[in-house]
């Protein structure tokens, strides 16, 4: 194997290592964001449940028109 070919392969390998490391970080960041969003969504669901249980859900004042 020539020195030039070996240097080319080493450069590609280093690029791939950096690329994989970047992808790993991006995946970890996305996982953190998903966990955060799930916690927020559960908090909103709980607030809605509490509001509904406390009579926060209001009934319409009049029935919808017949064409509904």
C-alpha cells in the first residue's frame, strides 16, 4: 500500500470518527430534549386533569345549532 493511499485512508478514518462523535452528541441532545418535552407534556396533562376535576371544564351556555 502506498504512503499516499494510507494517508488518504487515515484522513477519511479521522473524518468518520469526528462525524460519528458529532452524531452521538446530537442523538444524546435529542434524547435530553425528548425527555424534557415529555415531562412538560405530563405536567400539562396533570394541570388539565386538575382543572377538569375542579370544575374548570365549562359546559357551553347554549346547545349548538341544529345543523351541527
